[in-house]
């Protein structure tokens, strides 16, 4: 399995439109960057390669990658249009996603306890989202909707006909077949000139077109994490979430999912 991580953006919502700050993947917590944390967790889970989509201040990102990862583990792809819509970074990685390997999609700007990724990668289901039911409703969170144990919608705007709803932390495990289809959906968006949409649009297009149950989900509610988009997120990450990540100890219930609608039971 390879991981594809999007890390090209300039962080407009965090730093402002015209900034030259370091990429969010280089935010540090207790002396370790987010990128270093990602790399260590991926290595611990036996992931073969990290493909890093870079853009803004790519030299700084790649210098950190060389410092924290073993030789040959990180491959980079440059997105020259990194100042445009986020789907272009996914589109930049389309050929990698069509190489015939299982793919772990990752946002670079997430601080989380390793158990979150451990849970996702040790599941038997090859295509799986993770979701957190404990979230603040609103327009900003990317949501997953479940009805009758099946994922029925995904995105910031979703249908109302669901039984369970949760927030997506930004990681998606995909079989080689599904990864290829997501790549083609991203390519279709870009070819149609829809470069201002989010990359979730490509994932949703495949979700709703595949047979029910193709995409499973794992409930990771209770595992501490935060996506860092805004200044308030960074403050919360530093003051609240990082201490929770440091202190969190997975319990038996976390390691042994019991609800039949979860991916691990399929």
C-alpha cells in the first residue's frame, strides 16, 4: 500500500491570502512536525511509500521529508497550480493512483493519535472511510451519512435522509480499483473546467456510483484529532487536542469494534 498526501496549499484560511508561511504539514507540536508524525505512523503500519503532492514552499517540505523518512520512502509530485482549487492536487496524483496499488489518501494538516490510522489500516475491508460522530454541525465539516448501515452521502452539503452522521477526518483507504476510479473522477472534473471544487467531489462521485457497501466506514469517535484550517484550529490544537493526543490510551472497546455496520465486521 502507498499513501498519497496532499500538502501543496498555501494555507490561506490559516495565514491569509498573500502569505509565505511554511506549509501546514510543517507545523510543530512538541518539537515534531506533522509530517514527521505522519511518516512515523505510516512506517509503523507497514505502508510502502508516501507520495507527497507539493507546491507552496516545496523545498522546505522535501527537506523535512529527507530528514524524517528513510531513503526511498517519500516520492514527491509537484502541483504547479497549487494556488488554484484543491482538486488539482488530487488530479496531480492521478497517475500514481492508477498504478495498481491500494492507496491511503491523507490530508497533511491533521493532528491525531496514531490509533486513528492504526484502526483504518488493520481493517479487512479494502475501501473504507473513517468518521467521528462527535462534531459541531455546520457548513465547514466534511460529513459522512449512513442509512441502514450503508454510506449514502459524503461532503460538506449532504442529504437529510440518514440515520448516522459524522465528520470525516481526511483519511480514506482505497482498493486499487477504487483509487483508479477516484483518479478518473478528478480528471473528469478538471477536464470539464471544474477546478474550483474540492477533491471530495471526486470521491463522492465514485461513492454514489458504486454498488452499496463498496465503501465501508469505521467509527473512530473518541480518538483525539483535529484538522488545522483556521487560527482557532491551531490554538485548539496547541492548547486542547495535543495534550489529549499525548495522554490518550486506546481501550479494549477502541481495539475491538462491535457495531455490525462498521467495516471491520464486513
